[in-house]
C-alpha cells in the first residue's frame, strides 16, 4: 500500500507561482513512476507531468504541452516526496491537482488508468 498526500494548493493571481508537494508513505517511491494530473469541474482528469525512473539513478520527465516550460516535476527521494513547481500560472490552470504512483512501470505515463495509487487532491485556483 502507498499513501499519497498532496499539499501546497491555494489561490494565486495569474502570473504567480505555487509549489505542490506529494508526500508518500507506506513504500519508498524512488523506483516508481510518479505523475501529476489535474481535473477541472466538468472535465476529465488530464495528464500534467510525469517523472519516470530508469535503470540507475536518472529520471526522465514528461510534460503536457499546455504546461511545458512553466511547470517542473521533481522528487526528493530522501523525503519520499514528489514536487510540482508551477510558474507563470494561468486562469486555465485552475483545477484540483492529484499525484499518482505507477508501481508497474507501464510507461504509459499519460494514461491515468495505469496508476495504482492516488492522493486526495489539492485545489489550485488562479484568478485573473
């Protein structure tokens, strides 16, 4: 079992920044693929970013086109925590943000169905 708890959401003006955290417990997630998704009211849960472990100590990162260049996913294995740094926020970034863990390493990082564990979500609201 893996428990994921997101934090760091809030209300911010357009152009501002937030850093979301996803603290994992139950297992060490350093070897697992981790992803961030978001869901706006009335919409599907969309891929935002993923951090995929590889052989050795390197990680590959992937981003949705809509956030590329503005968001950065990273992890601190010593803290068993994954982060999402969000800069230059836009009104359309408003959503509930979820982190997720893929224990099987499916490599289909954009597909929410492949993730095994999810956090409860944290609300991000960007005002104009």
